[in-house]
C-alpha cells in the first residue's frame, strides 16, 4: 500500500535541477487573454515543505517572483505531503496526515492536525491532534454545515467530522460515506486521492487514481446520514487526475493531469458529464501539476510544480505553455524545498 503523494515526491526531487535552471522550452500557443494580475488585498498561500517539516505561509503570494521567504511557519513533524486546508472566517488550518510510504504496512496513525486562530500561531505546534488511522492525505471542509471530510486509504471511504471548527483531540467521525466511482482503469476499487468541496452548490469533486473525477451532488447536506453514495456524474478520459481547484463564479474546474504535465480546464463543471476533449489545457509543467488553489478574490490560480509555485492570472481563459502566459509568476522557498501537494489560500488576513 502506497500513498501516491509520497511516491511522486521522489520524482519531484529528481526534477529539482530542471526547475531551478528553468529549462522549460516546449513551444505552445500564448493565450488570447493575458490580463495584469490584480494585487489589491491580501493573499497568503499555505504550502507544505519537504525539509523542515512545516507548513509555510507566504504573504502577498501573488506578488512573489523567484526566491521567497515565508511570513509564518507551522511545525508539523510530518513529511507525508497531505492537503493543507485554511478556512478564512474561522481562521483555522487543517492538516490531515497521509498514510506513509510503501515501506509501511498495517494500520498507521495519521492524525489530523489543527491550528485555531491560525494567523497568530507562527512557529507554534498544532492546537489539536485528532487521532485518525490510514488517512489518504486528502480532505475537504464544508463551511456551510461545518463538516470536515477525510479520505481513507483502506477503501473509497470518507469519514465525516461534525462541528469541525471546534474539533478537539478527542473528536471522532460522526459518519462514514462510501463513494462509488466507476473507473475501469483502476486495479481494485477506485478511491479518492483528492477531494474538493464546492460550498456554493453543495457538491463534492473527487479525483481517483486512474482517469476519473467523480461528482457528488448535495453531499454536505446528506453526509451525516452516512451510507453508500454513487457519483451523480463523472468526468472521464483524464490522465492521472490529482490536484483540483474550482471557481464558483464561472463554474470552472481545474484538474491537474500529472501524466501529461497539464491542467485540464473544465467549463460548466456543475453539469459536465462524460469524456473531456482537452480543448483547453495549460501545459508544459515540469512534473506536476499536483496541488492547486484558486484565489477567487483576485482571479489567480496557484499551482505546485515541484519545488516551485506558479501563479497564473485569469486561469479560465489561459491556455498553452505555462511559461508563455503573460504576467505569470513563479516562486520557490529560499531555504527549503516545497512539496505542495495541497495548497490553500487566504484572501482575508
């Protein structure tokens, strides 16, 4: 049993030299619309690093270019490369640890770390470490119903934590939902490797380890009932989908396809069903993209592509070689390598 994020980290490390010297020379088409990024207001990006076992926060992330220093660090004592989830109104940071590498077997502790009043906790250990076993390293937060959905490596199960912003070290799942995803390209039972919850439409997106992103409607409002949930729709024909980001303002889903080193831009994502034609892609990443976060306040897409973070403006109209997108930025940490398999952005603090 292996956490694919841990395995991918090895390949990312091998690509470090390629990233740092900027050898991205594949030709492609410059996008038709390349607006100047809007820089008003805060945008702090939370990223996990691979060296000092911390989450690193970068203030004014959209303005960073080249070497950068974090504005805050959060010790995790963990290198399992899970999602990082920040929710602005509660000022809370979730870190759901992932199952270790293939050298481990059996039940493994993968606690959920939580920082409350997170922006005031620079350098501090988590306030909460809720016990959890065999986590897949991906989770999603539902702020409408105050639920945290945590995926598990033991099958297509998602554990549901109620009153999530009040989570304590003794918190236990209130329900378990088994997701039914159909993907003939997966050996065994397909299970989610990345979750994204759309709070505006009460919809859960789940990418599996094959070629599918499954869509589950009315998920938050029914999750505490547990049971088995079949996907309402599926986006199929993808190339190893991993990272997910979504813009509710224009109903656009961004899917990282690591087998093709590209992002598939899916319009009308709420109703999309069936095969994607890959008519709009952002491509020529180094080995990613994996973790992504959409900044709806400024219309930026942050993308992890090993060791570095891309900032792509107006991503709904961007296409072609990412190096040719005007006004894009790239930054990397000045002192340690980043492993941003999960990114989160704060546009309030």
